[in-house]
């Protein structure tokens, strides 16, 4: 029976994969990976020999029709990203939507994602929060910041090291420099670190300590 499995992969520590995820990757007909070179390390570690093809932001639209066609021939497939759960700031959404529109079963396995550990680790209220992903780099950035500046709930952002300080400065401008923020980097990896304080304090920290790694910003708006 044809089915697409959404399979979360570790965001750092290779041990953070579920037994079910390993079983799924071993039994599907094919694995679609964001970067096959990165995913090969994971598959090799767990001795998974399932055939793999690339599926990323530059080729996903060109590949979707062929993938859907293969499902109609009874194939099963898993989609994985370089780290975390596909579809969350990673390729996957368009394929899931195409499968649903074609009445192909989709199943998302629970597993690793960076935003939840960062949220819980912040100590901020988490009964109501919003995940904003990456803010627009240029076009639409100011508009988006103005929109979210009126909200009263914990907010989560992803950011790269070279834009981290800029994003913290923008949040300080549109919210308040005294708002509390928790910035986590390299979650589950060797150099995992969380820096907490006001926006102004955390900006000062990263001006003195060059940002390295992948970051999750958790902002308290209260």
C-alpha cells in the first residue's frame, strides 16, 4: 500500500532517532533526502541501505509529479531533512500537500525538532506560543516585525550565525530592549549552549562572542 512517511532525524546527536524511524527508513522503497551527502552519514551509522534521492528546495517542484506517480504504482517512501522534522523550515510541505490532494496516505512520525527543546529550556510561559521560523531576510521583514510586535505570547525564531545579532537588534527595536530572551545554539551537540537575559544583554554577549552554529531565539513578550 502506497504511503509517504515524514521521518524526523536527529538535529545533532545521532542517538536522538527513534526505533520506529529506523524501522521505517529500512522498509520503505525509497528515501527522499534534503542533502544525500549529509543523510548518508546517518543511514550508514544505522546500516540502512534503502535507495536515496535528493529532494530539496531547488528541485522539489520538478520532482513532485514523478513522486506522486510512483505512489500510484504502490510505492512507499520516506522524506527526511538534514536535521529535524521535514516541513518545518525544510522541504516537505509541498510534497505532503500534493499527496493529500492525490489521496495518498501520509504519516508523520514524532521526533526531533529544535524549537520545542529551546522553548522548554527558556523557562518562559509555553501555554501559548508562536513559531515564526526564519524572519524574511529583506523584503517583507519590516512588515512582519510590525505585525508580530503587537502580539503577547512567547515567540520562537530560527536564525543563522551571520544574521543573529541583526535579528536580535531588530527585535529590540520593535519590542523592547528589556524584554527577556533565551538564545540556544547547537542543541543536542557537543557545544550546546543557552544564553539568557534581556535583548540588550544578549546582544552585548554575542558582540563579544562571535556567533557560531545554528540558533533558536525564544522571546518573551510579557
